[in-house]
């Protein structure tokens, strides 16, 4: 009896130890990622877990409630916790994390997985800090003009190719009793930076913006004064939502619904809305028969397609991760063209700035596929400008969006606005806080 | 009882021991130890968990906040000591801080008047209501327990110039979209959620006023206003003054309604200290400076409490 009891205890202990060893082994190869607790977050994260090919690595996605996942992650990383794979708003934010030693140097993995040939060169450069790679760019973004195609066809309006044509179109739209464009920015104060980014690059020109971002030209240059003055004039003139007070206070959904219903003719929005317009605001789901399409915002210097480039977020590996190799393997899968195409089609997440060949987006909406095709063509011709959220240093960028509304509200002159931006930029430039600016 | 017990003890010593003084001393020593255990150590043993928790979640972070306010910390990485530089910038250079502080003061002036007037008026009326009293009280208190995101979203729609309340009076501008109306519009929405709470507190305090005082006032020929001014208000004065102090402190902490409804806009018109601190800490990466701004709020709160403590010493019923 005693012997049996001892044997039983030994077997039990052995089982326990085996279980513990197994658990430890499983834990050792687990890579954690945090995702937003919303439809999109749930979609891409489950797709990642389902499609990740390696069985020796467990991908664990933790869906986090709340809207400000980036700040939550930053606090966790600072405390030595947080997920193995982390993300932030873009290069300027990743630069801060890398400078604080919270991100792993990815150079060795870039060589191992040949990321240099997979990414658009400018996109990979965005993740470099002092020549070393610390983050990978995700969600290729630009701002375009969506238009209510049905209304345009009914009214016989043409797509504008120059700024003058755009002004003439705006007059025609108003004469027809419609508002020129949405959206409104009552829910997102920083989002007013879209228009500033577009006007600086499309109006003053990308070369001048490049020079300013590399410290060769001041932001007080007359080309920038002219660009911001024209922007101020159209905003005060009620191009957005019909009036300045609605521009400041109305919601995105309200503006998009009016656009879908044909009460607003165009929508000055990001490519992140490509999926949403079809899904929520046009056609059967929205209870209308309207169609939408898009065109690139005109410029003052070319009639060719021109886009500002940016990324929605950047991904890196926490320097505290116990599994850097496994985390790099997960990143490698995430940044494969196949996974990006799947994520784009199934979850509506804009694809990362990779080099796509063949019919990768064959199953996507043709308008969406056309965008990425034409974006690639414009990019190869150098017809690209800069988004403030990807290329401006943090404090200068806050100045850019926080103070432009004072310009619109006539509390601040255009000259003082740009002088303030120059002042902030000079300090951050001196401190080495400018994200990598792709050479032209 | 004590005397009886003492006598019995002495008798026992007299019979059972040849050294009663020594035993008495030991017994006193035992009682002293027992008292120390019971009245000094045991209470502290019970307090230790909560004190440790308090130290961990309040004292330690607060001390860290004070420490970081003297540094150039960016929210991540190392912090470098820069002395009083953050405070100098805040007091002498930062116009955004001054503007935000002024908006907090405006907010405070609004909240020490409008909700108090609403609550005093409402509670005076409800104090007389007997039928359905609980229904009215619950209905008016309900907004206070709603999450601010819910209340703020409701008011965003109520303020919509296309289909909201302004259309009822033919007003077609967005109240939240204009610099001169946005702050007051948010304050009104916040007041809608808050004044019911004040009213319930005042109503509770009014229950404690002896009815005989109202009878005496009636005998003296007092009208409703005189009753309120000479009986009700003095009767609930401690509660009113205490809530005044709290509301003044809370006015410096306002964040949620403004963050949800305008994010500090339009054009910075609703940017209060809470919003400015948030932007500095999380968007400009100036966490050290944001900590200094946070310390300034604590100082304002300290000044308010000190002022009320001073008034209390001067004989005010607070």
C-alpha cells in the first residue's frame, strides 16, 4: 500500500513536471501582440494567428479595450512590460521609443529576411535611427479627393486637374446648392493636419518641403506662406461642411453620411476610408443609389497624379522581449505581400508600403486597386510629397495641427504660424529628432 | 467596577503570595503590554495593508510626479534634472498655460454659481414635495451616474445645428464650433449631469433642519424666500460651503467632457489645464513639463483648502 502511494506520488510529480516543462516551452516560443478591441483589430489579429505558418511559435494577440492603445503600450514598455511586438503612430513616435532603448535593432533580421528588397526603399528608411533599422512602416496612407460620382454625372462636372479647375468646380458645386467637401473635425483635432500636409506639398511643392524638413529652407519661406494663406481662405470660405463652425464641430459620420447622400459633393479624406465608404455610406447599406470614386488632389505645378506619402503606424520589437527571433519571424509573415493583400481584402486595413507585383489585389474593389497602382506609378516618377504625421518631428507636428485652427479662426497670422513652426522645428532639428526624410 | 476588581486582586495577593508588590508590578506590566498591543499595534496591523496600497498607488506616484517636474523627462527613457526650469517656463513664458488657467477659472466661476443655483432652487422645491418625491429625486440624480462619454455624446447630438436643440429656436450655428460659445456649451452639458448630485446633497442636509424652525418662521410671518434665506440656507450652510470648496478644486481637474466634445477646440477655445497637460505629456513628449503643470494644480487645490481652513478658524461653519 505504502509502495503504491509512493509510486502514485512520483508519477503525479513527474506528470506535473512534464506539464510545467511543456508550459514553459510553450511560453518560451510565444510572441505577444496587442490589438485594438474593435472589428478591425479582431479581424487582422485572428487572420494573423490563422495564417502564421510556423507551428513552433505561438502568436498570442491580446485585444485591448480603449481607444488609445499607443499610449497604453508606451507606458507598458517604459515599465518593462508590454507586448513583444509593439507599434506606434509612425516614425516620429518610433524614433522616441528607439532613442529610449525600448526597441530592438532589426538590422540582423532585415538581412536574414531580405526586407530591403521587399519594402519600398523610402518606407524602410523611415524606420531607421542613426542608420540602423528599428521599425517597419505599416498602412500606406495618402489623402485623396473622394467624389460622389452619381452627383458629378448628374451635374456634368469634370474631375479637376489643376487648382484653378478645382476652384471653378467649387463655385459650380455651391451654385448647385451643395456643400463643396467634407469632412468635419469635431471628433479629431489632430486630423486638421491632413489639409496642411496636402497644401504644403501640393501647393508649395515637394522639393521645398523636403528642403524644409532637412533644414535647408525655413518654414517661413514665401512659398509656404502662399500655400497656408490659400488653405486658410478656402476653409474660412466654407469649403468644408459649408461653414467654419461646422468644420470645427461636426462629426465624421455626419459628414460622410451627407457625402453619401449627395448633399456634400466631395470628401477630402485619407485612403483609410476606401473600405468604409463602400461598406457604410454608399449603396444599399446607406439606403441610397449613389456611387463614389476618387481623384488625386490637384497641384499648382503638374497635371499628373500626385500624392503625399505616409504611413499609419510603425511596428517594432520590444527590447525586453525574451523571444526576438520568434517576434521577427512573426513580423516577417505580417509584412509578406500575401498577408497584406489578405488583410486589405478581408479587414479593410491599408496595405504596408511593400513592392507588390502581379495581381496581388485582384480580389479587391477596382477603385481601391487603382489607387495603389497609380500611387506606385506616381511614386516611381517622384510625384510624391510628405504627410506631417510621418515626417514631422513630434513637437513641430503638434504645433502644425494645434495652431492652424487658430489661423482659421483669425487668432494667429499665417506668418506667425509658420514662424512658430520654424522655431519648434529648429529646436527638434538641433536635438536630432527629425525622422528619416527619404531623399528626392 | 474598577474599584471592586482592584480590591479582589489585592485580597488574592494577600492570601496567595508573600511578594504582592512584585506580582502587582507584573500584572501592570502585562496590562501595559496588552494595551499597547490592543490600542497601538493591532490597529496599525489592520491599517498596514491599506497604507501600503495607498503608498503604492498614491504616495509613490505622487512623489514621482514631483521628481519628474524638476526634470526634462520625455515620458520614456532617462530624465535629466533641470531644477526649476519647468516652473519658470510655466509661470513666465507659456501663454498656453496662462490661457488654460484662465479658462479653468471661468469654469470654476460657472460651477460655483449655476449648478449651485439650480441645486438650491431644485432642492427647496423638492423638499416640499411628498407625492412622487422619490421619482423626481431619482430622475434628477440619474444623469450624475451616467458615464461622461454617454452624456457628452448625447449633448453632441443635442447641440447639432442641423437637427439639434439650436434648430428649435432657428439658430443655425454650431455652438461647439465657435470660440465664444464652445466652453460655455460644454459647461452647460457638464452642469446638466452634475447639478442633480448637488441637489440630492442639499436635500439630504435639509432633512436635518428641525421643523420647529420653519414653524417659528411661519409664526413670525416669514414668506417662502425669507424661510429659505433665514432658515434653510443657514441650516445647510456647512454642506454648501464644503461643496463649494470641492467644486472649486474639481474645476481645476476638468478633462473628460471637454476632451470628448471638442478636444480643446475650436482653435484652443476650450483648452483647459487638463487638456494642455495631456497634450504635453502624450503628444509633445514633454512629460516633465506636464508633471510641473500637474503640481501647479495640486498647489491651487492646496490654496483653496487652506483658504477654507482659515475661514473655519475664523468661525465659519464648514
